[in-house]
C-alpha cells in the first residue's frame, strides 16, 4: 500500500491559510507546501526579520497568490487581539485553513507578558484566543479546517478540572509535565471546537495532528540557558533520532488538506510508537476524550484570556 505524501495534496488555489510559527521548522514547511499548491498563505511571525526571511522562501515556491506576513506573538494576548482585525480584513472574513502550529517545548520556567506560565501561554491560551476570535471568518466557509498541533507527550499530560491552574494549587514546575499538559489541552480544544461546529451546523471542521519526533528548532527551548556543549549534544541527538522536517510536516498537511477527513480526527506518524514514519490516524489518551475536562478547559481558557469560548 502506498503511503500518503505531498503529491496527494489537492490543488489549494483559491484557499487562504494562516500558519502560526511559520518562520521555521514545521510551520515554514507547511506554509511552503501550501503555497506551492496554490494557497494564499499568511505567515504568522513574532519577529520582523525572521518573518521577512521566511516570506522570501515561501514566495520562491508560491504558484498563485503572493504570501504575506502578519506579526503577532501568541504568548502576548495584546498582540493577538491587535492582529485579529488585520487578519479578518486581509482575508475578507474568509479563512479556509488555520494551522495552530506555533509552540514551545519544555523550557525553563518563565512567564508571558500576561503573567502566564510560558508553555500555557504559547501552546494553549494564544492559539485558543486566536482561533475563537477568528471563528467569524472560518465557521461559514465550506470545507474550512482548524488544525491544532499536539504531541505523543499528551499521554503523559494529567490534570483534573480543579487543577488547571497548577501554580494556584502549589505545583512545582516540571517542564516536561507542563508540556504534556498543554499538548493534552490542545487535543481537548480541538475536540471541543468540533463539538461547537456540530452544534452550530458550521461548514468547518476541527482536527489535530502531531509530527512525532521531528528534528526542528522547537527543541531549542528545552536547552535555554544551558552550556553550548549541552545544546550541541541536544541538537545532534534530535538530528539522529528525529525524522526530518519534511516528514514531520506530513501529518499536519494530511489533516489540513486530505479529502475525506472528518472532524475530531487526529494524525501522526505510523511507526515506532508514532515517533516517525508516514502519516496516519494517531492514538489518543482517554483523557483527551473527556467531556468534563473539555468543558472545564474551555471555561478556564475563557477566564484567563477574556475571549469568549465557543459553546
């Protein structure tokens, strides 16, 4: 049986995509492929120079509409709020694809400008605020898709409805523990959004994907502040164990573009405990299917971001 590849992506001409974390790694690869298939791609960037560099790379392969950069930082909710009117105006309130790719992985303890732990800010609160605010540009679009990026680490994510704010309950910071929680949260957000789409008879669907172990710059956040030799070892290990960015992006591209996809489906690599290989349907934890936890998470995210959650 032949595996799904970029060659199987249908023509994307006439479709508009917003990709977060689009200046490198998986996000840049996804943006590049979508543009090469004819999509108009908005590259979300929090750094002007990196955004300009990525834009030139995507322009070089774009086959139809010219790609554009939109600047905001998912970890800074004020910049997300400021970007929403610009995105809606540029897209004419017609957004076919929203790829919530940007994230950080197991960094040292740090806080966002809003005072949130950095992983919750970047991996959960920012993507939720962006997505909920853009629903008027998505829900009515036939075939539109919202994709959240999770991780196999979500299996290690644990929280209960009354434990969502870890610091309020005296948690000690565990970088990998918090990362697993945020990736579990991303799956729950995706599922709750799909439930909203079904309740409101929306034209869009919500899906999720993960890249397995991919050799991207995401791992750099894990070794922030470490000696150079530690960073070199970490980068070498990721290059050795992880699949390349082209392969890691395939589950995201499959979820975003493959025909016959249904809401709440989740995609990842097929081999070696979903760490590498061709894209396929991925396994998910029982907690990621919890109605109670999903409802509590929506309420929690709304309280923190002040952006009304879809219900």
